[in-house]
C-alpha cells in the first residue's frame, strides 16, 4: 500500500486541505509532520466548512487514523479547542487521534516572544502568524524545549518549566519590555491540558511502523510549503520547520525507504501571506480581482494574501527539492474572468535569464519575472469535473503549466468542495490509488 507525501509547492494555502480530503478515502492514516497551528487547512463538505489547524485534514472521514507527528509543535490549548469544536460538529475523535510523545509544546511565552520579536524587527519583520511557532522550534533546537511526554510527568515538567521561565521572563522584561508569566499559572493550566490530552499521547513512530508493516497506507500532510521551508525557502522570510518532503521523514520517524511518492499542491496562480520576496506579485485591479474571486484571506489570521501570477521557476524548484511525481493544480476557476493569464517562465537578473530559483536573498531581491501571455478562457470552469468539459484555452493553460514545470498533473480543482475536482487523464494518482476514479464520480 503506497505511502504518499502531500506538500505545498509555493508559499502556502495552495489547497492542501482539499487535496488531502479527496485522497483520504484511499488511505488508512493521515499524519501531519511539520508546523503547528500556524497552518489553516480548509475542507468544504457540502455547505459545511472546516478549518483545520493542528489536526490532520483526514479527520473528517470516519475510520481514518490521524497522527500529529514529532515534527509538529503543539499548542495544547488551541488543539483542545479545535478538538472540542470538531466534536460539537459531530466528528469522531476518540480512538482515531494520536499525538507524538516527542512533539514539542508551544508554551504561553512562545507567542509572546514571537510577537515581541516581530515588533522589534520593524520593516524587516517576517509577518508571522504570531502563534509562537518560531520560538518553540528555537527552543527545540536549543535543547530546552518541553515535549508532550514531559507534560505527563509533573516533576520533570515543573523542573523544565522553571528553568525555562527564569530565562524567558528575563528576555521578555529586559529585552522586549513585555509582560512576564507566572510559573504557577502556566503549571496549572498545562497540567489540566495534560490530563485532557493524555489518552492521545503515544509513541507515534512505533505505531506508524506497525501500521505500515500490517499493510496500511499513510498520507503525509504537509503544512506551509516549499518556499516557507527553513532550509529551502526564502530565508529568513520562512517558517521555522522542514515543510518539504524531507520533513515527512524526520517529522514522523517513517524512513525514506517506506515512502513511495510525493504529490505537490499548486495554485493556478500564486499567493503569499507575510513579508518576503515574491517575484510575480501583482498590485492593482488584477490582484484585487484575484483576491476577491479566490477569497484570498488567511485561514488562520484573516490577513489579505498577496496575489500574483503562476511562477514556473518556483514550481520547478519545488519539483527538484521535493522530488515531485505529480502536481494537483487548484483554483483554476479563480482565473475564469482573466482576459490574459500570465505565466512566469524565468527571471531576468542583470543581463541573464535565470530558470533555476536563486536561493540567496540578494539575487532574489533583484530579479524581474519574464512572462509568457496565455489567452484567457473567459468562461466558467467552476465545478467542472471532466477535462473534456474545460474550455480549450483552459486546457492549453494546463498543458503549458505541465510543460514548464516538467511534472504531470494528477488533479485539477475547480471549486472548494470535494467533488469540484477533475481527475487528469493518465493521472499518476491512479497508479497509487486505482479506486480514486470511482470515488470522484
Ligand atoms: P491550505 O492551507 O493549503 O490547505 O489552503 P487554505 O485552506 O488555506 O486555502 C485554500 C482556500 O481555497 C480554501 O478556502 C479552500 O476552500 C479554497 N479552495 C481550494 N480549492 C479550490 C478551488 O479549486 N477553487 C476555489 N474557488 N477555491 C478552492
Ligand atoms: P498553510 O499550512 C501561508 C507564513 C507566515 C509568515 C511565515 C512565518 O495553511 O499553508 P510563522 O507563524 O510560521 O512563524 O510565520 O510563514 N505562514 C503561512 N503562510 N500558509 C500557511 O500555512 C502558513 N504558515 C505560516 O505568514 O510569512
Ligand atoms: Mg492555509
């Protein structure tokens, strides 16, 4: 049974939640391997809209086992709220959610430090989600972090918390001039959370290994995206985790030899939230039209997303870094009213044309996109489920995207709901999940 990684190829919000939801009926397990509640993955089922932050998007399918891997950072208060809100809406969570003992915990001082450090950065601020994700990963790397298992051992938790608080409170007070925290209050609330979450905390790497041994199929749900990866993204304007396909290995404990393929999710255009370079960014009426039609406002923070044209330099880079076997292209319908659709084929830098994404900040700051113009289809594609029913010009656009990225498309999404999905001819998904055709029609 295939184990497949789903990864964002741009700057996030490509529609990973929808794609994971479409594939989930064909797998037994969905595991999140990176990020935290900075993610916002939307799944629309009929008239119901769910935004998942820390819980894998597979949760909406009864029987799917959902795992929060060791590469994730967990804000227990936010996770419990998310769980309660799902349960109120009739979603089952009792026996199908598993949280890694080794996942690091977001403590109340992490969001405080996140916001204080952003304020200090001024014009060079990253534009984080303010959820404390960066400071939590910083503590993990500095080997002072608190892990989920620590919460279950009161003595050890108190010891680690006291050691941390002495330093964090000084940092908050003396460097950032920000309010401090009391050990007692944090201890009380986090021990309560620990009691609540204890039944879910386990050795998820061992579970995953056993499940794979017994023939289960696992989907790795990426959060954020390639260009936000700590090593491979547009550093320092990135998140603090390994969002790329490699993160699926370290973030779960499943070895690379047990992963069979990588599916990239890309929007038919590009968006970015927060600061940092964005070569194909648009301003003015076209950007506004795309933002309005695509409802491009952050699922976690509500911030308006920056919008721009599809960038094949970014996609080729994502294909190389993640080893993409195939791409699911989303939100084609958002471009329905564009007279001309532009695709970036390369970057002009000084007197050169770059076709490979430049990794250094200085070069990236000086690039100008080179565009190819494609005639817009100017007719509705919303809800189309067959490639043959797409306007010829939209099909031409898809062909050009495939040619420029060098990766075959498996799915094209034409709306937010599950069934607004086209399964491409010879879709690589059929190789992994032969029954996907019957589930989409
Ligand atoms: P994720 O973080 O990658 O899961 O993506 P988000 O959920 O943050 O953002 C994607 C948004 O686009 C969500 O509101 C989805 O419901 C919506 N969406 C997904 N696919 C499509 C599509 O093909 N067409 C349209 N119009 N909306 C879509
Ligand atoms: P999903 O999984 C889009 C961005 C933030 C900021 C940078 C660092 O829904 O695609 P952080 O809070 O992680 O330290 O912020 O990363 N960012 C996202 N942008 N989608 C996301 O998640 C994001 N998660 C973080 O806007 O620029
Ligand atoms: Mg999102």
